[in-house]
C-alpha cells in the first residue's frame, strides 16, 4: 500500500548574513541604524533574536514596578506629559508620599514578582529638601531586597552621589527623542541638560536607565537618531525603556496628533528590535503603551528582544496591564520572570 506521507523537499539553508554592527565596530551612524529599520520584518526579528540569545537567557523577563511618589505640578512643558502644570489641571498635584506607603507598595510589588522598584517624582529637579525623604525611601526599598531606581528630573552636582550612598542602583533619565526633534516636544530644558544629568549619574557609579518615547510625530529617521544617540553612549545604558506614546487628552501632543496613533504596532516592534541589535547587553524594557499593543503585539516585542517590563496596573499616570493579565501572557508564551 503506498505511503500517504508526502515528501517535502528541504531547501538548503543559506549562510547567515554578516553581523550587523557599526562600520569598523565603532559608533553607530544614523544611516546604519535607519538601514536596520528598513530590513524586511522577519529578517530584522530573526537577527534581533539571534543577538538576544547571545547575551541573555531566552524566554525570561525582568519585572520592574513603577510608583509615582510625587505627582503633578511639574514646571516643565513636555508635550506628552499630563503632569506639566502649564498644560492645565490634567493631573491633580499631590504631595510626596509618606515613607510607610512607599514601603508597603514596594513590599507588595516584590510579593508579586518584581525585582526592581522605581520611584518617580514630577520635579524639574529635586531641591535638597526634596531629596532627603527620597534618600530614606531608597534605603527602605533597598532593605526589602529589591533593586532601586529613581526618576526625579535633573540632578545637581553631588546629588547623584547622595543617591548612590543611600543604595540607589539605577537612575532613569530619558532622552525622549532625537536631538533634532527635541524642540518640537520640550522647550524648558535643553538636550544637553539631559546628557549632563546622565553623566553625573554615570560618574557616581549608578547604573543608567535611559530610553525614549516613540509615536510623537517623529520620522523613522528621527527614531533611528534616538537609538543611535543611546547606543553611542559610552557605555550605553544598562536599561533602555522604550515608550509608545499614550496620548493624554489636554496635552499638546494629543491636540497636535488629534488622538490618532502616530505609530503602528509593527514600527514599534521594529524599534524594539533595532534597540536590541545596537545595545545587545542592555535590558530593553516595554514601558508606556504596552497595554495598547495587546497580547500579540507584546509577543512580537519579546521575539524582537524585549526582556523587561513595567509590572503592575499603573505607571506614573497611565494604565498598564494588570498582574493577572501579564501572568496569563507569560504562561501562554512560556516566559518566566528573570
């Protein structure tokens, strides 16, 4: 009796393409990063996954929880931010949280599986009287056995050292966008101000958490320029949060973009993959806008090399997938917390 099995010819595999790296192994040119963005989608994800597996355990994700310890009333004019007081009362200003609340929230985050606890305050930069209670928060969170992270705005001379001595592991200060697009989003501080704070953090021996926001109306080349700016830091950041703009009604970018998403999911996934290729050892974190991607979009991001998320049902002022939803997604994908 003839076999019912069909013989399917196996095509010989082609040789793997050469490594995608800066010409000469040095700095990434914007043209080179833009060329990565332009690769066929499957080729880009394949290469990003190869790079990812060379430097990280497959199918693992690091979990960070973010708490707004002081919300609203910020003097900056960031066009995406609901906490800028000059945009009107989009978010009500609240005082600094008390130490007991921060400790309780951090302990709950640890119990749910988070390994890093991030504290954010809506300041242009902390005054010394602002910094003192934050230092105590860092000590308390560190004592719980969690990694600590703060995002407090611009730091003055000596403040990074105080945070380091209190036990701070990471300081977050995003570049937000490419240098040439920055003025379209923010006018109250300069790009160099951000770089100066990052240098203070690095000089103090604190790990750098630095990324950006995409979907603010920038071009693909400007997204490539942001990635190049990050990848060319010496060294590049240990953590790279990639935010997909969540438009908040009442903010300038919501008015400019009309509430319509400025970036499709595939372009966001491409951004994750390019970040992974250009910063192979970094934790690439899915941040704001993750809920809007849905499960399928997030799965593609993990395939593209994302290996960190903000975990918990709220970020600073915007929603986030709840813990149960994340755990269900991890189970479906075979992902385990790092």
